[in-house]
C-alpha cells in the first residue's frame, strides 16, 4: 500500500499565498490562455491541447487554494469534483482530480493523463496532473501552483516521486516520468475511496 503524506503547512505558507496572487493579472492570463488556444488550433484533430489549456485555466482562475484541515477538518481528504465545487476551494489534489475528470468528460483519453506526486522546491509535498497527447513526446504539467502549462523538463522546481492513473503506478526510470511500473492502481487507497464516492 502506497501512503504519501501531503503536508498541510505547504498551503499555509505566506509565500505560497503570495504566489497564488500571481505576478500577472487575471486579464493578462486570460489573454495568454486564449492565444495559446489559437496557436494550438493548428494541431490535428487528435490533439486535445485547446481543451487542456481551457480546463487548466478555468480551475486555476475560479477556485481558491485551501488546506484540508480548513475545509474538511481532516489531515488528508480527496474531494470529488462536486465536493470541490461546493467549497469553491481545495488543495493540490482537489485541483488535479477536478481537472482530470473534466478532461475525461471532454473526450481526452485516460491514457493521456496521470497524477504525479512530487516535491516542490525540494521540500514541499505536492500533486499535479500531467498530460501527453498525440502530437508530443513529453509530458506536460497542469499545476495550481504554477498556472503555465510546461513540459516536465521545464519544471526544475518539481521532483517526481511517483505517478499513477487507472493503468497502474509508476516511478521515474531512465529519464522517463512514467517509467517503471511498480504496482496496480488498487494500491492507492485514497483513489479507491474517491471512486466509491463518485459512484
């Protein structure tokens, strides 16, 4: 059984809240996302880039970051998309989960998505959603901490520990984020609990 503790102090750090205010304005970010969508329109129909950009932007701009103690009075809680919506806020896992299920609803293949547990800036536990489509050879990071969608190679602030989706659990291997398969998804207890709540 894989058991990773997400440290709630990450979400109470003053510098994190400052970063979430972002150095760019809401208007600038919206314009940037629109331009990205236009630039991705040249991709083939198999590409989901425009959808990914839109979903990532929507959740990052419309939901607040709050820890599980504040929202649910427990140390570690994985919210369903409906629970996340009801609070209008959540932690990194809740952002990643909501983006994942929304992208599935919009037709992005499951095989193109995975959750990754990482350490941020060397010492802060964090979770991101990663995406890889038919036009690219690398995984890209969808993050509530950094709103820009970047390839994993451009996120030196992230150290990838393991990744998972419905096909299994992987650890990095030979330079690949989705590297060595180490177990099945059933070993992620929180994921099992989440799916039970969604049903």
